[in-house]
């Protein structure tokens, strides 16, 4: 299900874009992080992004989405455990 979120986000961004040749990776990452954070249902995790605009070819959107999605999901899953033993 995690990979589906990344593909759905990139599909939404591409369908709303005027540029069919390229998409902005920074905007995509912001949207994806927002989607994934909303899906976690957690309000105890803060996310700070420092991204510069990067235009990538649309043909590379899906593979990039899968990699970025996996990285973000792993960070959410392993870097911020819900229950921390004291």
C-alpha cells in the first residue's frame, strides 16, 4: 500500500500539471510527505523540508516516486517509533 501512495501522488501532480515533459521533484516530495503524514494519523511527528526545485523528465516520475516514497515511509516507520521504552 505504501508504494501506491507515491504513485497516486505523482499521478495527481502530473494530471494537474501544464508541463507534460517535466515535473518538479521538490513539489512532489512536499505533496507526498503531506499525504503520508496524513495517512499515519500521527500529530507527534514534525517534518521540516529544505528542498530546491529540481525538474525531472515525466518518464522518470514513477520510478522516482517509488524510491522517494520508500525512503519517507522507512523514515516514518523506523526513525519515529510510536512506543519508546524508557
